[in-house]
């Protein structure tokens, strides 16, 4: 999975301005220019005229950066004085501390990769010191822990994408109460692809089954079935699990009442999680790109008319 950015920071240049619709562009140009000219006047600088300000904007000494965080709803304009490269260090929201939804999903995945690397290194060392039987018992716990981590990645990623997609779809003002209602009504449903899909379909009209392969869907269901047995029954198979399709599919890994996962099945499950997150990330990025400008315009038009008394300037300068 490539590290796919959804930027929170957007340099306000001619390309960015052109993304606003005909009904929004003149209002936003006036808004941005007023913000810029107020800043210049406040700092005893001579502002460019409006026509020159919107010509070759990337070359101006004083540039504007639009902030739009899909997590906390932070919407702000910051000043950038200096080269454009200075803005490259801006990669997280200063209000909630989060990066883009895809960056956070990438972080979850990279954590599992690190865990698996250390586990594998330890097992390779133990091969020199342990019998095959002892090594099997040691790996029993390790691979079950890795599967639990995989379900955590599913849960966290699908929940965070859901919250962001709700914000983009309904273009609502973020508030803690609204977020608490989502968390309370969904609980830990997002680790189960079937339950998660119900929320996505009802709230957003998104069917996750259409974004991933049939094999991926079925294996994601298997992952949560195994996880629940590990967590809620300490890894011991019970009658309920024996009646699932998952039991039949992993019968070769079952000895007595225990599930002996293998590195091969863990890798397979990991690949299916990558497929899920990659597909949802692509969908999210497309929606974010298509709704970003209307989200910004509606925010300023409906809630934050600009005047010289409510301007707050945050800026980088070199």
C-alpha cells in the first residue's frame, strides 16, 4: 500500500482558486483578498491590488494556506512568508493533532509491520534454542496476538474513515456531541465488516462489498470470528465457533480445541486488510477532492463572515 495523502493544508494559489464553483469563486476570492489585505495593513505592509494578488500567487512573498481538517472540523487560514517548501512541514492538524485519514490508516498498518518484524526475529532466534514442539507453542500466542492487532486495524481505520466521510457528505460543523453519538451507537461494530457495512450503507449509502473482492469480504468475516474466540474464550473453540463457516475453512489449523495460526494465514489476512484500506482510501480521497471547495465555501459563507475585528493570523516566516 502506498502512502496516499489527503492534505489538511492547501496552498491558496491559482490552481486551488479555480477549484471553486462559479457560485462560490467570487465570494471566496473576495474573502481571501480581504484576509490578505487586513494582514498586510495590520503588519504595516503595502498589500497588492486585488488583480495582482490573484496573478502568479505562488510567487508572492505573502501567501495564504487554507486549513481544512476532516477530523475535528478545524477550518482556518494561515499566512506563509517565504518559499513554498516551508509549507512541506505542515502535515498535521494543530487543533486535534491528526493527519489525513489515509495517513492514519498507513500508521496503523506500519505498526503491525513492526510488530511482525520483531516477532519473526524472535522466533528465528528461538529456533536455535527450542524444540519444534516448544516453538509451536510459543508461536501459538504470537500469531494470535498478531491477528488481534489486525482486527484493531480494521476497527480503527473503518471508524475513522466513517467519521470523516460523514463530515464530508453532510458538510456539518464538527462538534463533540455529534462524535459521541456516533461512538455510542456504533460501539465496536467497525471491527466486523458486516456490521460496519450496515453503518456505511445506512448513513452514507456506501456498500463496502462493492469496493472489495468477494474473497476479501469473506476473509474479513473469518478474521473477526477467530478474534472473538481468542479474546472472549481465551482461544478455546466452543460449539458456537464449530458451527461457523470459518471453522470449516481453517480446520487444518485446529488441534483439539486450539487454533494454531500460521505465518502464511496471517500474511493472507494482512493482504486482505490492505485491500480493504486501499479501496476505502481511494474512495475517500476522491470524495474529499470533489467536496473540499464546497465545504470551505459553505463554511465561510454561512458561519464566518470576515471583518477586521475577527482576524487571527498564524504564520511561518523565513
